C-alpha cells in the first residue's frame, strides 16, 4: 500500500500535490503526485511498498491545508464488470481493516456530478456485502477505520481505508452546513465551518462562549459578526460600510466606521479577532501579527486571499512570516490553516495564543 488519495477543491490539485509531496519528504517518505486538473483529487504514490501506510501514520492530517480528506489506497480497480462490481471489489477487500463506515466517493469536478449520484446508490448493496462478511460493523461506528471506494467512472477506481483519528470525519471532507435565513451574507458559513474545523465541541464551549468580547475587522454587512452574535459574544464591528440592521438591534454589536488597518481596540479584554478583508495576504498577515504582539486578542480566525499563481508558496511564506514574528516577540502560539469547503480563492487561518 504505497499510495494515498487526497480530496481537494477542484482547481487546487497542484497546490494539494505540492504540499503533500513537501511534507512527506520532510518525514523521509519520498514519492510523486499524479494530478488531473479540476478533478478534485490527487494521488500520491510513494517509492516504498508501504509508503501509503507510513504517511498516514507519520503525517498529521490537520497539517494539510489543501486536502479535505484522504485515505490509503489498498487496490486499484479497473474494468469492473457492470453486472457484478461487488465481486470485483470484495476480491481486494480482505486486507482492509474491520471498519465502522463505508464511503463510496468520487471527484468533485463538474464531470463527476452524475457519478456521485451513482456512488450514493451503489453504497447500499456494497455495504450489505461488506457487513455480511464481517468487514463492516452492523451499525456505523465513528471511532473505527473507514473504508473508501473512490470511483473515477462506473468501472474504475481505488479501494482503501482511512483512520478515524487522523482524517476528516465527513464524507469527502465536506461538512454540510445550513445557511441561516437571517444571516446578512453567505460568508457566514466560512466562519461557522472554521469554528468546527479548528476547535473541538469542547473547545468551542470553553473558548467561544457567551459573554466574550470580539473584534471583526472588515465586518460589513456582518456575515462573520453574525456567528459571534449567535454564540452570545459582544462585537466591535470595524468597517466603513453599513452593518445589517438585524445585528445592530441585538445590542451586542458596536459599529465603528474605521479602516480595519488603522483601528486599535476600544476594549483591552478582547478574546477573539476575526477578519475577512479583501486585501493582499502579506498585508493581512502583518495586521494579525500586530494584534497578537500587542496583546490585543487571544485567538483569531482570518482569511488570506490567494493569488492566481504560486498559491502554495505564498501561503507557506505568510504562515512562516507570522510564526517567526510571534516567536521573536516571545508569543507562544498555535497556528492552523485550511482551505475550507466554503472558501474559494482563499484559505482560512486560526491562531491561538498559548498560556
């Protein structure tokens, strides 16, 4: 098992490939990626016979920015009989670990839309077959390995597994969130997803609860502020535009018509800083650095807008610049970054000041 398949946003295959190859090499797992543009997935093939297993064991999935989900490839399936695909799959399934879930998946690009419909239908009979042999538990279990069948078309694909403790808990790495009808903009889903990705439910209860003070730079019309208000926080909304009247009526939002790059906090006990401004990524990175070095916040979630080219290089440079500046200033910190499902030409970054 020397291959790993990674899901990513269509159009970001090269970034996903460059990242996994670089991080794998740092762990002395050497190989090369196979990329199909706009497919929504990357296949990384190691030179050693067990490099797929080794990579999943040594590389923390949370470190991957551009990968949404991943699994170790057990077998490549080709030219399956359309009248008996299950037999062809089960021939290769005996080496898979006993698992608690089955996910039949595909790419996310436009050409895979009809195939995903087939995947959903095919899941039922394949699940029954795997349960009858004891390969799958009778009921789904979250804390066991997961079996993945990734189809590139109805007769070809990849069969493998992932670990529940080192991967996405969601099908194809996508958490399905419902857009709140009273939210000012759809950007609210980005912050909602970010809280879910970067903080466990327990951490959200401890550090994103009612009564905390927060600052939203570039707030208008209030898509991100909405998520803070929904959690009971009190918000300084900083933007020269207009905030949604529904948010101002809550009494939890104070709006300051100021440039986010010039604003200094009104209160000294702000816990959260959030920022979704359309600005050059290095400029936003510098702004976040300033807030943490000055002690103006304890945690932050912000977006870095991506250029058309050299996107992975830019992301790496900005995160290294931020981490280096905080270390130099004596700020103990944790940084995470992810290309979220609700992100487009941007990534979302989380920074936590450690005590």
